[in-house]
C-alpha cells in the first residue's frame, strides 16, 4: 500500500495518532484505486482494529470523532451528504487525495489562512472535487462566491488550508445545486443546474420550425 505526497502531507497535519491509524489501516486498504471510494464503514471491524492492544474505543461516536479529524484535513469526504452528529456506520467515504497525481495538491495543504475578501477557489481542485462528488454544474457566479466569503469573514477565528477552503466551497455548491427553489435551473437527475441560454434558444428555434412547417403543409 502506497501513499502519495498529498496524503503524506495531510497525515502530517494536526491529527491524533488514532485518526492516522484509522486512515492507514482501516480506511485506505478498502479504497478502490480507480474511483477513490471505500467500502461501507463497518464500526465493528474498525473498533476491533483500534482496540488491537487495549480497549480504548467502545462507541461508534468515538469512531465518528476520528473520521471528523480526517475530514478536517481533507483526507476523506462522504460520497453523499450526511449529518455529522448521526452514525457513519454503513456510509461510503471518498478519498480524494488517492486519485491525484503525486505532488499535484500537496502545496495546498501547507497554505493555511483566514478567509479574505479577494479569495478565489483553486479552479483545478474545484473541478476535480466537483466531479468526484457528482456535481454536474460547478460553474459559480459572483453571488455564490460572495455569500461564501461573507459567511466565513464573519468567523475570523477559522483558519483552513487552501485545499480545505476550496473543498468547503465545493460542498456549498453541491448544497445549492440540490436545494429546492434554485432559480433559473433545469433538473438533471436529483440536481438542479443553471439553464444555458443556448439550450433555450435551440428549443425555441425547434418550436418555431415545427410551427411554420405545419402552417405550410
């Protein structure tokens, strides 16, 4: 089992050794290398792994706490939206760093800062994470960016890596795309996406052609 530079850098962030053990021995070995997703989490097997020498963990919420540590440094994501105060048992994780080229995003884990007015998401990372999370329309507008920046400017105590800021922005976009009442959209599966002017024009043109074709016959 190998770890690329991005994973190694993330593992060196402020994590407990138990969280590192969980990732290295409990989560990473189950990942599908091509998709970056794991098998469903199994509390029983993970507790057995963590208690190999002494019984330190007895509750699922203790496993949750370790997974939240891994979430905080970008080592894992949930494939679908979950309530962080509920059980993670049976949930599938995505390991975004495993599918990235060596060194491609490692520097983004080293640049920690507060939110600022001129912040922009990393465009390459934005696209990669959006595709991994199944977001169809990840083009964002100034209002979506402004709302995100304004929210975090109100929390000046929060500092995250550049990777994590972009990751949070992608999750926020997914929440918006799945929201009811999202304006100027068309539905694709369970997601709503911005309608494109060109698509509407094509449909209108087809309707006009059909109308006048009938008139002439």
